């Protein structure tokens, strides 16, 4: 009975270790995904700012052409 109980405890410990490793691996993967997502958001923000700048410039050009 004791031998069986010890075997069960070893299996439980191994299961907990596997779960902990899976959680750590998930955390590493999640951090990578979030890093990529953040870089993409920054890039989109830069593109939007550039677009807005160009749009404002075109508006100014049209306004100046209209007044000439």
C-alpha cells in the first residue's frame, strides 16, 4: 500500500512539474506575441501620423491653390 501511495505521489509531482513547465512556456510565448503586437501598434501609429501629416499638407495645398 505504501509503495502504491508513493508511486501515486511521484506521478502527482511529475504532473505538477509538467503543468508548471507548460505555464512557463505559455508565458514566454505570450510575452513574444505581446511584444510583436506592441511593435505593430507602434508602426501603425507612425503610419497614421504620417498619413495625417500628408493629408494636412494636401489640404493646405488645395486651400492655397483655391486662393490663388
